[in-house]
C-alpha cells in the first residue's frame, strides 16, 4: 500500500489503493484537470474517455499521466460495431483501430467496448456484427498489447447502445480468444438486476479486466444519466465487489457516474465524496 493511496488518520486507514476515477464522473473537467485532480487527492488510477483525450491531445495526455504517476485503468470507449451499411461498419472498425492505438499509448489495462445497438439492424444481425467486429480488431489489439474489455449493458440499452446485455453473452465472445486478448468489464449499474448474477460472475473467473461502481437510483432521473453516488440507491455494491474479488480480480475499481446533478457540483466536492463512499461502501 503506497502513501499516496492510504492515509492514516489516527487509527483509521483510508485505503484508496484500488480506486480509479472514471473521468466521466467529473464531466466538466478536462483530461488535464481530471489527471491533476487524481494526483491532488491521492487517487492512484484514472479512466480516460476518448473525447476528452482528443480535446487535450494524446501526447499531452500521455505526458500528464506519466508526470502525475497515475495508472490508466481503461480507455472508454471502442465498439459501436452495429450499423445499417457496410461502409458504416468499416468506418467503425477503423475508429476502433484508432482507439486501440490510444489505449496502447496510455498503457491502459483495457479498451472498454460498448458494442452497439439495434437501430436500423435486426437483433440477430446486430449480435453477429459484434462477433465479426471484435474478430476484425483482435489481431491489432494483440500486437499493440491492448486487452479488449467487453462490457455488457443493461437491457434498456439494447436499442441504441449494446446488444450484449448479460455477462454470459459477453463471455460467449470473450471465450473465443485468450484472456490476455479479450475479457469482460463488469459494471454494477448494468448487472445488478440479473437473477443469475453471482453464478455468471463466477463463470467469468480469469476473464474480468475491469469493475465499475455507482448506484441505481429510485426513481431513475434519466435513462443514460441515471447513476447515483454509491449508497444513494439499491445496489448491493459490496456483495458484488466481494464476488468479483473471489474470482481473482484484484485490479482497479472505477467509480463511473453519469448524472447531471452530480456533474453540476464542484468537482473537488464530488471527488471528496467519491473517496468517502468508496472507502465505506465498496
């Protein structure tokens, strides 16, 4: 445990060694501000989003991360393989190859895949496009030292974001490749509802390359920007985290919150609460 990730307050140790700030949680910060914020608060890892990387510049982000001594837990996102025309699908493959290069430059643990939905495409066809899309980028990812992280999304996103909606569906693709090449990313907001959750987590043993936390608010304030701070919703976060740990995953845990109300708070205040809730509830 390094001194930057654990603070001794009398007899209480605040352990942040596995905490990663997914920068979407502080959406109004630039990549530079998010990286500097992590360094200021002693958070050891960060997850970077591609639009923020591109705003700041890849080379600048690489230098900022290196100078801050941060670890990059993931780059978000690749995927979106599904499209109505062959030309669109080819363009998306090219974009995924660029995403792999970005993740490689940042030495990220994984490139998170939001694989695409069914808009304009029948469901069975969309899922085949995802199989084919992953197959088309694996070789480049392997050569670049990047692990593809397939993230199953809640079924409410099947129409526009992802036709992989359970851990089992993601594993059906991942198991075609070595664990070093393709794994799964588990986000509690997307998987907590599944009646087979704990069996599916166990079936992902050796394949989990990322774990994300937030909370499910009741009622939901929005479909996409619906996530709450840990402890403000109904998810059994610690139970799920313990099940993930039991599979052997011991990597970073990303706090990934999309929520307008949280985004509009002062980012330093948000990060302070992230640390507090992470330590007590995750």
